[in-house]
């Protein structure tokens, strides 16, 4: 191309579906309903780069509130990696999110690029793969939990409110939503969602390792014989013990990074990250 024209613009819903297809081609194994759920988080926070009107790359820059945003779904098409697409997308994301604290889960080889624009490492995450199997479990019927109860519990584990996203996430087609209650209050919940390959569990939040184990057994029982994936913060020793207990093996690692002060999250109670794309 002679003097190619690089443009970064906001995505439409159709563009986001294309971006999720690209993520599948990259081996990220997105959920079947990810595009629709992601768009609910912040319809203005998704950007597409084009080179001479040809789609070339994408990034999510979701503004959850005035203080926190998350960058994900960041990729450049292999044949477009010499036009400055990646840095243009990062600058668009930063420009949109402004002075907010920004989180991201960067694949290992991309972390140096993030560090160049002001991010700092916080902790490592890892994706583990196993096989769904039938286990005994006594998790509560999710119908017993109102969204008014779920939302403040979820807020303990995430730096900002995410009501629109969470409502769509837990109600997605083919999803399996499970909760645990004790003494009349919510003490853990998890979601299993169908993906291009098998299923992913995320989030998996629990007050204790025993509750996390109970939730895992219930969710894995809805994916019998299928590939099953769980993304954990490696610093949570009990989460590592959980994946080892069920014979899961590590697929790859990412680094959780932040621009700004890392939010004070109870990582010891996070057994499954909601998604690497939206945090």
C-alpha cells in the first residue's frame, strides 16, 4: 500500500461480532454469546482500526464508571501489523478512558508494549483446561437469589459497578448460573458459559475454598465430557490447588496490569476471572 490511510472508529454491534471471530481465530476461544454481552458493558467503548477501509484490528476500552475502565479484545490482523495499528488502537483506548484507572490482562509478549504507555504489572493469571465431569453438589437454585442480592456481592470482586453487563452475562443462552448461600446470605457464585471449544467458568467468586470447590463441581457437572477452562489469579494458592485437584493443566499465562493504583480486590476469594477481555 502507498501511504495507507489508518482510521480508528467506534465499532458497531456487527463489528464487535467480527472482532470476536478474530479472537477465535487467534485461539482465544471466546464464548458463543460474548459479543452481545460485551456490548452491554459500554457500547461506546469498542474501537475498530481500518487500513484503506479494510478492517485491521480492534480493542475494547470499557468505561465502567468515572473511576475505572478495562482494556481487552486487543489484536491486530496478521497481515496488518506493519501499519502502526496496534499503537493507534492503544492510544484510542487511552483517549477514551481518560484519567480513569485502567486494567488489562496482557498476553506475555505484549506486556512490554503496555509498560511503554504507563501500565504496571500487578499479578499473573493463568488459563487452565480440564474436562467436565459429573460431581455431587448442593448449590442453591439461582432463582432464590435476586439481582439486588447478587450485584453487591459481585461488586466486592470488581473495581466498579457493572450492572448492565452482569444482567446479560448471567442470563445468556446456554449459560449455567450457580450460587451458594449460608445463613441467608450469598457466599459464592459462578457461571459456566458455552464457548467455541467447550465451556469456560467465569466468574467464580467464593468466600472460602470449600465454597469454590462446591461451585466448581456443580458447574463442571453441566459440561460432562467437554473441554472446560478456568482463568485464575495465580497468586490465589487455593485456586491453584483447585485446578490441580481436578486434573486441569495450564494452557497459557497473562499478566494483570494497571495504569494507576491497583484496586484493592480480595484475590484470595477470586477463583475464576470473568473474562480476560473485560476483566
